[in-house]
C-alpha cells in the first residue's frame, strides 16, 4: 500500500514532522508499505479565496503535494494544535 504522510506545520523540525517521521519508521518496519512524507516547510498554496493553483505553472512544492496525493492509497495528515484548535492564518471574525 502506498501511504503519504503530510506534516502540515511550516516550522522546521515541528512536532508534526517528528510524528510523521516516527510513523514512517513504524510502517517501514513492517515492510509492507511504500511510505512518503510531504512537509509544509516550504508551502506556497494560496489561502481560500486568495488565489488559485494552475496546473501549467505549479511550484516544486505544489507538484510534490499533488503527485504524492494522486499516488497514495492512504493519506494521513498531522496538524499542529494550538490552544485546543488548529492554527489560523488570519484572525477569526465573529458577527451577531
């Protein structure tokens, strides 16, 4: 089985990256899976509503992510958690 582990933290040596590295080690011990890691250390995907990605002009990171996604039978995301929630790129607005 082809498994892609995605560390969604952009920090070098983040806990998310350490976790997927450990998970890859565990899966590799079994010898039954082809495991790859994609790290968001150099991500350059536009935020929702702030642009788009065009197939004819992909960056190296975008190509890596899309190729890994398409080839995988299983994808596991490791996301950082701050104050009991996933991180936000812009402040949340609450309206009544």
